[in-house]
C-alpha cells in the first residue's frame, strides 16, 4: 500500500508555521497530510501587552504556554494534520545575551536535534520536507539551527524525496517597506545591512519553486493573527496595504535543495514528480 502524501515543515518558534502557512493550508486542502515540527516553546517572545523579555511582568514560562496554545489555534486554522513540539528553550534574538544560555536551542548539539527530527521523519515518512534557507537573509540562531538539523535529519534518514528551503524575494520586502514608510510606519532597516542584503539577493537567485497561495491567503493571515501575543493590529504587519499583502505574500518561494524525483525546474508544486500518474 502506497504511503500517504505527506509534507513536514520544521520550524523554530510558535508563529513561524503561520509565516509559511500558505503551503500548509494549500496542501491540506488537497488532502495531503501536513506535519508541523516546532523546535522551541518561544519563551522569549512578547508577553501580553507587548512586554519584552527582561521587563517587569515577563514570565518566560507563561509566555511559552500562551504561544503553544496559539500554535494549536493556528494549526487548526491551517488544517494541519499533526503538530509536534520538541520543547527546547527559545534562544532569543541574535543580539540578545539569552542566546548564550547553555540550554538555549541554538546551543543544543546539532546531532541531538537532528536525531529527534529524524525520529519524526521515520514516524511520518514525509515525501517532502521544508525548512528555512540557512544561508538566507534572516540569520536568527534558532532558525539557522532548526534548518541545519532538519537538513541533517533528511540526509541521515534518506526518507524525504524532496527537501526545500523556504525564502522570500528581496524585491517583495522592498515593496512592503516602501508602502509602510509611505503610510508613516516605522519599519526595520534591513536594506541598510549590507550582509543581509547580499544574502537576500543570493537567496532570491536560488529560488526554484514558486507556490501560488492566493486562494488561502486569508487563512494564512488569520493564522498569523492567531498569534496575538506576537502579531496584532498595532504591529507593522497589520498595517500593510491589502494590495501589497496579496502581491508580496500571495506566493511562497523555495529553493529545492535535494530531490530524487527528477522533476524539472522551475516548479509550481512541491509534490511535482510524486503524485500518482505524474
């Protein structure tokens, strides 16, 4: 009996699955089993009211419980089949001292994390595995560690037929920043960072696969706002003009890093070469 088509997405924090939620909603609607693996509990996200780590009223473990509950609601909206949490401690942002904690996820030996992800790969046997581009513009230590562990697990198990690294076009981000600045919003100054800009350009040049997620874009947005402790109407994301939202977020982009199907590139389907009769 043929194994069911399965997509596994390996993420760092609760809410990251919503950022890449278009493919989860798209493929779940097609009857494909979708599995989300979340490596950390997100202890160093914002507490309710936008309270930052280290500020009075920020209880990391209470934040973790809230964020895991938000993850479950986001997964429900996206119709994710299974959610697996590894329970590691959030490392915090790259310029925070928290990442130096011995128990921070980014300090856990790669072999340990890869082994646990490999166990889940053996359990669910996904034909398609998706994680981040570890060479991309966003170099959060937890994202990089999750990506490298997932890639190692895919190679060690030999089970996924296709491995993808998610990315975003730098040109899309520029449109977002321009629209937000025109509306008077304060936005990150990523384009002023030469190294980040270089990585963004190189990542965009490596894109092999583009998925049109416009039919499920509203569900993706709903899943993002399910993470109310991190994303709300006052955040910059909530201020993006609707026409820019569709243009910038209506497609999700990937770099095909490994493939045993021989499916031709470029692709518009992560399961190209895997469907019956394909």
